[in-house]
């Protein structure tokens, strides 16, 4: 049976100041309508029932997510005591699910991706589940539409016989330089690493045992404790023993049974504010604007007034401006993916850390 | 005896959103310390006593200015019922002063200029007064330090014998193109038109009679009415009869008895936000910042947080960003002198006019 684990622990740093630690981008309504987390839960509804849907997040965010998805059993929203990156979160979900169902297949997805149309996504997940049942760790590869330097890439090898769009994975590549990204785009065999995975609980735990034995030793016993009284304390103890490492580094780059399924749905990682360009319609001058904004002689800007103050841009080009009730960000669009640098610096200043 | 008329009716459009109609730039504290109006009054203190100092402003602004300069007699702060540009204001002041003192010499200055050092300014005014007593309309010409397109220029002709730095004026020129401004800078005989004038009340009223007879007919009788009960009503009636015209167009470009005195003091017209570059010290990267501002990888920016919100600029260059409790402006520095365009547009939008 299919289970789902939603990874919802992100701090949304790149979407500051709309996104804050206590109110990260996955839980806020970026344009209008439901938050990214709610959209993610809704997208999975027809694939996986609520009792088989799990959320792994930061402990401080768990109450917010439970309130946004009240249909999920309370204990299915798991709050990590500290962030240990995606490997720990993936193993935690798999351990809990494997304890309930030895044959479980798990869809791992992020809470801050935009995916459409839902029907095509569901069909793709079902196809991936078939591969997963054969023992593959399946990752979705997104056909790149531009030489993005914001994503990691999956380089695929031989096609897997009998499954259209499925390939062996040759290598995972980190975020490339612009030049390398252009080469990847031309070469056709490189795909964006979506962070969307499908695998059997047993397969990923086997891989953990082999490639991340400390993680496996610390985390796999938690499956049997889930739902019991001492769970949070055991979780805290286990997390103290493991390093921060992503699932890509810990497993995907090492395992041999990795398959890539070419995605035929639209996908966007809502990283920074430029993502608004992908989910909103621009005006005639290429500007995206939300709220009380006036744009004169300006083009290709993203301008958000997150309160009832007026935001006026005059003569601006390719600029991101976001104002909120307590903080305003101004940065050129081509720096928007590097916002982590700014946030680190604000964090280090005694008079600005409170704005994160 | 020397009198002073401070022209303080400006709306400060170019300094929006720090400057508002009801709170224009001459009355606000731009960086720290006294407002431009208070600085102007203080600068004149050792030249002209309060009872000989007059202020011409918009009626709605008169109470604010009286509060900022309580040492001035209440009736010396004259509120115009409608704006009629500088010619009407100059003639009004001259008519009132001439009625009191037939030999009066008047220093006309703007409320939004920065001038230093004060002692050198005072000496220059005394020198100009000497020329004025000989029947000249004296304007101060500022030696240009860059090819500014934001100022009008005075082209000087023959030196006036016996007074160092004094010249006949050949012509007044409007704000030039960049190319023309560069030519002016090279030619050495062009000076910035400061809008600082010294003349006898009688001389400027003679010029008004000759070159602006409608203004003269409407306004000169007001001198005798000043301080009496019906003054405001007479003023309103007179102003209904005159056109909007600047003193440059109405008189200076037409009169033959115009002299220019080369200024040997520092002068800046605080037009738009770039003026902050002239009155504040930049950081190592050329940025001017006021308030809670963080500038990362940014240079040559002017960033003002006019409340307790954080303003963060990341990767910006040569940008002006001003945030206030209800409005934020973002524009490249090279467009900052054109802010009137933006303000006109905001004025025309039903949902933004309230922010002016």
C-alpha cells in the first residue's frame, strides 16, 4: 500500500521576509489561497488516505501544520526536536511506516513544491510505485526548461526496459555554475533533482543500514515507539546521535538501485520570491505584483506589499521588493536565490536577528 | 536696512515618501537635527532680526512654520491661499516690506537649501546688499562642480568693476540636457541658479511694474493692508487675478539690471533624496543609510528606514529606497530627480492619492 511522507521542516530562509522561522513559506499564503503545505496535502488526498499520510517537521511548527491539516491523525505530524536535514527525516518516516506495514511503498515529497496537473502527478506516482516494488529507489527528474543554477541535477544512464521515461541514474550533480548548467541543458540527459522520491520502506531502510549505519542504528528503533508515551524523548535522544546530512548525500549518490522517472507534470520548487513568477501572471511589462503596489516605468520586477502600505517602484528593472509589517527586502532578481547570505548576516546582528 | 523673505511654500514632491503635502521636506528632520526651514531661519539670525524676517508659504503650512519659528512675529508668516509660484510670493513680500521701509534691501532665500559655512554666507549677502543699493537685482551663482541637469544655469557676462566675483548676467538657461550641462561645465562662465536673491524692495517692484504689470496691479496694494483684518481676503482676491509664473521667467530673464555674485559658500538645493549624499557621510561602499538598515553586497545606495522596521538591501547598486510608516519608494538614483512623475501618477490613482 502507498504511504506518504511530507517533509515540512524548512525554514524558508530564501523567502524572507514573507517567510519567517515561525511562519515559513510552506504555511503562509504566498499569493492568495491555500498555503503550499495545504496544497501539498490536497494533492496527495486522492493517492493516500489521511491515516497513511505523515508529516515530518520542526517541533515548533507541528501545531501550525496540525491546524492546517486537521484531517491527519495528530501523531502523524511528527515534530523533530532539532533539524538533521533530510536523511534523518526520511529514515524516521520509513521506520514508523515499516513498523506498521512491511510492504509499504512511500512517496516522499516536500511541502513547498508546486506541482500540476494533479491527475498527471498521481499517474506518475503510481508508475513510480511499480518500479519501487521491484526494489528501486525512484527519484523524479524534471526536464530542465532553462539552465538553472538553483537546482541539483540527476544525470541519467540507460533506459529501464518496459517502463517509458524510466532510466538508471548515472550520477547526482550539485547545483552547477551557469556555464555547466548550459551544458547540462544542451546534453539532454540531465534532469532537475526534484526531491520527490518513491520507494519501499524496506528498500530505503536497507540502504540506510548499508550507507548510513549510524543513522540506521539510532533511528530505526523509533518505528516501534511511535504513538507511545516516550516517543518524543526517544526521538530527541536518537537525533542527538546523528549528523546533519541530506538524503541525496547519504543514500542517493551511493546506492546502485536508483532509478529516475522523467516527470511529465509541471513542477516548481518554491525557493525564493522568483517562484512567484511561475505561479502568478505578470502584467504587460513582466512585473508580478501583490498588494497595494504602483509600478511606473518598471519592468520584470517582483513587488509584494504584504500589508496595507503603499509600495511604489519607479524606473526599476528586474528587482525583487517585498515589504511586510516589520521588514522590507530589496534585491536584484539575479541575487534572489542567494538570500541565505543576507539572512545569515541578519541573524548575526544583534539588532536584526529578531526579524527572522 | 536688510530684510529677509523665506520662500517656504514647496510641496517637496521630489522627496516623497519622506516628504508629504502636509509635511513637506522643509519642515521634517531629514537625517537628524533641525528641519531645513529651522536651519534657514537660524542661518539668517545674525543677518536680520526676527521682526524683519518674513516667510511666504502655503496657508495650510503656516501654523507648522509658526510653531517651528516662534520667535518670528505671527503676521510675518504669510499663508498664500493658492500657489502662484515664486513671482507672486516675491512681489508680496516686497510690497509688505516696501510699505514699512522705502529703502529696504531684501534677501530672498528658499527654505530647503543647505548653505555653509554661515559666516561666509553672511559676508556674501552683505556684499550683495552693496550691489543691490546701486539698483541691481542680484542673484547668487554657484560654481558648478558637476554637469548637473537638475539646476537652471546663469550665464555671466562682463565683470562688474570694483566688486570681486560680480558680473553682469548675459542670460538665464533652463535645466539643460546632460550634453549641454557638460558644455556649461567646461565653459566656466555658467553658474547654477541658486534662487538666492538680494535687491531693494523698490527695485524689484519697479521691475514688476514694468515686466509683470498684472501682478504689480494685483499685489502691490497688499503692502498697505498687511496686519489689518481684511488682509487674507484681499490676498485671496489678488491671487485669483494673477498667473502662476516664476520670478526667473517673470523678471530675471527680462530685466537688464541683473548682476550675478559668484557664491564662495557651499550650497545645495535639497531637491530629492540624493541630497542626502551631500549632507551625510557615506559608508565605505558609498552607501548613505538612516535608521534600521542592513546593506549586504550593496553600494552607492541611499537607504532610509523612517520607522522602526528593518530595511534590508542585498546586492543593490545605486538605488534609492525610502520606507515610511505607510509607504515605500524604490527607484534607481538616476531617476530620483524625476519623482514628480511618480507622484503625479499616485495622485491620479484613487487608491494611492491618500499617500501624498
